[in-house]
C-alpha cells in the first residue's frame, strides 16, 4: 500500500516545492519506489523545477478521468518519477475532489504530494487526500503563524502530522528558535534545511540539489530527512570538507 505524504505550507514562497522534489529524489536514491505529484492545479510549478515545460498529459487529465495515472507519469533524468500539473489556463477548472482515488491507484511505495499553499478549498481537498503530512515553513513569524493554522486543520482532519521542516534556516537572532517553532506548531521539527546558494543553482539547472550538488549543506539535510522517514540513518562521508577541496567528491 502506498504511503501518501502531503508536503504542505501555510503560505507560498517557503520552499515547499523544492522540498517535495528533493525529498522525493532522496527517497529514490535510498532505493525507495517514489513518485512526486504536483497537486497545485491552479499555480503549478513543479514541472518547471524539473524542466518539464510541455507534456501531453497531466494530473488534470487523470482527475477528469480521461487517462490513467501511469499515462501522466514522466521520468526525470535523475530517475525521479513525476506527475506534473498543467500550467495552461484551460486546466484551471480541474477538480481535486477525486485526487485520493487517483493517488491510491499509484503502485509506488511513497507518493510525495506537492500541495497548494494555504487553506483554501483546493488546499483542504489535497490535504484530505493525504495520509501523512509534513509542514514546510521558514523560521519567521508570518510563515510559522500560517503553518500553525495548517497544523491545526491537519490535526482536525485526523491526519498523521509527521512534523515540520524549517527551510532556508540561517540561524540569525531574527529567526524563531527551533523550540519556539515546535511549541507554536505543536509538532516536532524533523528537518532543518539551511540557506544554500546551491538551491538556486539547482533550480536554474532543472535538477534537484540532491543530484546537482549531492554534498551541499541542503542536500545532506534532505537526505537525512528522507532517511528518517524510512527509519535509516544518513551520515555524510568522513572528512567531507577536505575531500571536496581536493576534488574527491
């Protein structure tokens, strides 16, 4: 049976889609049968993160019953399987009410769902289609305040809240502390992804950072997060800093 994990956020711009694709690829690299689904049908950009600009079939075609999910599945050159959402205006009317049926039809062990941000009707419908939930936020008061709202809705829906991922962490005095984030969200922090220029480079190169720069600071944390979800421990190579300087990594 598939494990359907919704990657959600209270607001846009916190790095939810980046986290979805990198977590998905990290799970794939650990040998787990994984697919990432772009369920943001009104403002999709997961495909663009991976260089998919034009594709004949999308999640919208699956939701309308035109095709099976396998016909809307594409493989990135890294080996990651993806179901993108269409970006054309003609697809905005697709309803996500049948999303859970579509997700349950997937044969993959892990289904990572990139949900739309916020708590509008579509966002709640996508959240309802998932079994487990990971909330992505920045350690800033507005982002965490909105994350709290999502956490409460997820709990009201009886979803399994796996925890919070703090993205673009810089460790400055202007950020909320991990203890404050956990207290506000009433959920543990299961991953802290540092601010990393390699993320911008990876988006430009249309390749998730865990493949584009596998030993960057953000890649290591995404791998640790993936390992945690499957009950493993990830440790980067010893003397990694020295090896990178010597061109050995």
